[in-house]
C-alpha cells in the first residue's frame, strides 16, 4: 500500500488510507456486465475511485447499485445480474486463466513471459516493455 500511496501522490490521484480490504467479486461481475454494454472503462474507473479514493465497501450491493445509478446504468438490472450470476462463469474463467499465467496479486504486468507485480515506478514498467520487445512475441 505504501508504494501505491506514493505513486498516487506523485500523480495527484486521491487515495484514502484503508483499514479493511473488501471482496471485489461482485464488482468484477458487474464490470463484465458494464463491458457488455460498452461502459466497462467508466464502471472500472468508478469502482477504483470508490474503493481507493473513497474507501467504500465495493462488495456491498448498495454501493454497487449507487455506483451504477451515478453512471446511468440500471441499478435494478445490476442487482438482477448479480443475483442470477450471469457473469459468474466469465469471471471464473478469467481468474483461472490468470492463475495459469502465475498471477497471484493485482496489479501484475506480463510481457514476453516476464512479470512485474505491484504498483511500480514508470522506469520498471518501461524496462519490462523494452525486454519484451527485444525478446519478441511470447508463447503465452
């Protein structure tokens, strides 16, 4: 969290100190739903802000409904999507794929079979990309 806070401060991004970690499963499922409606980026940005800047419990249906409302996404439809598990399998598939790639934390950056874990300085990510370009396409 220290590295994230430092990076956020350098970029002028709001990050609130948190005392709890909340399960992001429901938010992830609703993210898939929002993506299917062409609103994925907007939804993900709003959930990021809710969690990191506002310290909200993004596992809570009330927070997710309110976030959808603010983005002009139907909160009743969002709750129905969660209750019926419409995107549960899709999220499970994504998580299985991530595990197969060796992802154990977020964020993880992968390129040409190499990975960098956690909030990193720009130079570290730049080096990852340089090494990937030098090695050519990965088989993953």
